[in-house]
C-alpha cells in the first residue's frame, strides 16, 4: 500500500510540475507579446477561436453524458 501511495504522490507532483511550467511559458509569451505591442493583435486573431471553443464546450456540457450513450446505441 505504501508503494502505491508513493507512486500516486510522484504522479501528482509530475502533473503539478507540468502545469506550473506550462503556466510560466504562457505568462512569458504573453509578457513578450505585450512588450512588443502585439498582444492586441494576437487577441484579435485568437478571439473567434476561443469563442467557438467555449460554445462547443457549453453545448457538450448542456447535452450531458446521456446523449452520448444514446448515440452509441444506434
């Protein structure tokens, strides 16, 4: 049991470490774009894609898991 808990703790640490590194990379990219004055331009290009992704996620959450099960049956 102790070995399993150690493995779970290591897995959690790896996931948390990857998330921290990813957040630092995104922050660095945003800071660099802001300093060069291109952050607004990137926002204009990314805004439609982000909105479409959020709409798709909202539709998926509204439908719920039961819709997917019904679709698999037919």
